[in-house]
């Protein structure tokens, strides 16, 4: 299929026929350069899982700061020191 490159604002673009948009359910596309030219590919919508992972990546610095704050909290340190002592007692009970 042939189409003409047209001026769109300060850019250039092509018009994709409605029949192809419907056939391939196009919402987003990716342009890839290949040895033989330019390839136009469908981009799948991201799953909820992928969207969640993206959100975690964007906000990981917030979570890391919160974890570090809690890890340095004296009450948290005291709690886990007590748990560690109790676990040492459990280990001795298992051995005996």
C-alpha cells in the first residue's frame, strides 16, 4: 500500500486508512528502522501487572526512604533485637 507523506504542523506524517486501524486495533504504534526501511508495528497495551511495575519503578525512591527510616527507628531495632534473642533460644531448644 502506498501513501503520501503530508505536512502536519511543523512535522510530517502519514494517514493510516481506517480499515487497517480497525483490522489491527491500532491505538499505539512503534517505528523501527530496519536494513530495508522503516517498519510500523502495533504496540500492545500494557497489562495491569506491567503498569504496576512501572509505578513501583517510578516511586521506588519513596519506598526506599521509608524503609530506611523505619530500619533506623530505635523501636524497630529494639523489636528485632528481641526477636533475634528469642530465635536463638529456639535454636538451642531444637538442638537439645
